[in-house]
C-alpha cells in the first residue's frame, strides 16, 4: 500500500515537472494573456493572424558584436528593434547611427544592465529620463523619437508603467525568450525560437555580455540569427512569415 502511494506521488511529481518545463519551454500564450489581463499595459505579442514576427535585441551596443549582428540582419533583409543601455553609448555612437541609418529602431533599456523593478520610483524615473535624453540625441525629428521601453530583467510594477506612460512611451517584453543569457547555446536558442514561432510573436535576444564588454551573448545571438532568419522566411513555404522591425509596424 505504501509502495503504491509512493509510486503515485512520484508519478504526480514527474507529471508536474514535465508540465512546468513545458510551460517554460513553450511560453504559452494563454499564460501571457493572463499576465496581461492581471497587469495590463505591457505588450508581449501582437494579436494577429498575419504571419509577421518582430526581432528585438537587448543590451547593446557592443563594439565587437553589434556590427556583426547588423551585417547578418542586412544580409537577411531584416529590420530589428535594439533596446539600448545608455551607459554603453560611449565610443559606440557610430554604431548607434548605423543602427538607425539601416532602418532599425532603438528602444530605452535604461542606463545600466540591472533589474528595473528593484529601483525606487525616483531612481527609476531619473534613469529612465537619462537614457531617454541620451538616445534621442541620435534622432532628429519628433516623429522618430524613442517610444518603446523594455524593463531590465523583464520585471515591472505599476509605478514603472505609470512613469513610462507619463512620457508617452509604451512598454514591451516578448513572447519568445530562449533564455540566451542563461543557456550558452545558439543551437538551443534557434530550436526554441523556431519551435515557438507564432503569428505576432516578439523574439527577445541579447547583444553584448553580462560584463558589458566581452560580447559572448552578442556572438551567440549573431550565430542564432544566421540560423533562424532564413528558416523563418521559408517556414511554411506557401505562406511565409515576414519579419517586421518592430513594434511600430507590428502592433
């Protein structure tokens, strides 16, 4: 009797573990919809049946890896959104100009690579505005000003969203995150992205690195992009996906 109970408990634990892992791997939209309903004000994907997806790249610019990523995007005729950390602009101004001149979009990812949710309301607003000022110096016209924000680490609270909205920004996370800052494998990232591809998906990848210098995240992202971009474009050959830059055109 005890053995049977143990087996049932063990089986239940295994099923629960598989369920949890499946949710984390497939990043189910129904779960994202619940999150949006409970805490509205953040875009995770576009509600559309059109086969369009957006590519977003966080944590740049990086002297070594961002130019490589731009070259790969250009070769695959793809536009992306780069969520920029403003303290990394120094000595990388020309790279940011190339991002913009090549038709990509830049977004506000605050000043440092840190969890936004741990900042006080005052600290958050100060760093948000510092990054806003630094980024907008690259954009000449009011109509092209930065309007998208992504919180550091993806976590946010109501106060942050209210501040962002006050300055006419919108907040964006994503629906496909291949854990590329934690799992050092472009093979896994590529498989994960293609397995989870859905109309209106927003893909989140990372440039630079944890230390902001070495570029290991960016190198892996470049390899991942070389693998996934051709596959996305030829997926379901009779009805291909198109890759949009961006939220302005996707949402």
